[in-house]
C-alpha cells in the first residue's frame, strides 16, 4: 500500500501480524491472535448442570463437582490421629495411610510401593516410557498432565510467577520455587549416606551415584561407562578425534 505523505501512514491502522492460531479449550474453535481468543472465551460459557448442594457453585462435569465436594468436610468423617476432616470415606482411608505407612500398590518392575493407585500408574510410565500428554504446539510429550499445563505457558510467552524477593518472573511455578532457593539457601534433598544436601532432586540423584557406583551412561563405541552424561559426551570427543576425518 502506498501513502502520499507521512501523515497518511500515521492515520492508517496497523494490522497486527499473526504468528499462529489459538484454540479455545471449550469450543475447539481457532482464532488468529490471543486477543481474539480472549474475546471469544469471554462469551463462551458452557452449560454447568452439576450444582454443589453446599455452596451452590456449578460445574460442567460431574467429576469436577465430585472433586470440589471434597473441600466440604462431611460430618463425622475425621481422622482419629490428626483430626483432619474429609468429605468421602475413600479420602479418609487414603489419608490414614500417611499415619500407618501402608503402601499397598507395588511396581512389578522395581518393587517401589505407593499409598495411592494413581501414583503407581504414573510411576510405571518411567519403565514403559509412556508419555501420554502431548503439547499441541510443539508435540513435546509428558508423563504428567500438570507438566504439560506448565509447559504450555512457554508458548504464550507469559511469565505469571514473579519472585517476591528480586521481582524476576517465571513461566512456571516449579521454576519459581527452584529460583527462590537461591535466596533462602534451602537444600531440601539430603543424601542418606553422607547427609550432603542439595537444592534440586536431580543434584541428589547425580551425587548418589558416587556412593552406589552406578555408571548409567555407556559409550556405544567402546562400551566404557560414566556416572554423568557430560562425562560421556566429553569421552565421545576422543573417538571423534581418532576418526579418519581428523587424520
């Protein structure tokens, strides 16, 4: 488009560029730009036929209502150890395993046990490699739905979690919690052999291999194994330098 003078360009409306389409979770319709999606979602209100008889809050799905009802304790359902109240008897039974230490669900691969069946199902994905939750933007997959939800924030470029100590903001709540430990010095993961502690679980896992002697990273050329992936990558350079390309 051509303009006769500079004033014409100022009066002409700027058309925003659209990188991709944004999908509405409720109606599955797609819109160019987040602002258009937000306008649509403002008027996109599905029916909410499931009503809470305690506080009158309504829900689209029965499963959501049942989950909500657990926030309203039922009379007579109390833990006899800590006096915590529950809405459903099944919730009370599961809670009591915290005190008894009962873990009735065991993994058939590694014998690790769990107090709740859903935790066992999630754990088994470590062995099977199953990652059922897939990002519809970049196709990255996850074992946990919560991890997928956190990941999706990366695509919106929003950083909704600010640090109240240094005002740095983060895309994910888990990243914010890790960052806060740089201020507090908290190291919640302790080695049960030497009591050395770490701010991240991954740091403890790497450290534990010193005591166990585990060397899970193997060279596919010579079979030599290493404690750390970084050590394996450094070692592989030796094979690269010995190849005919470098001779």
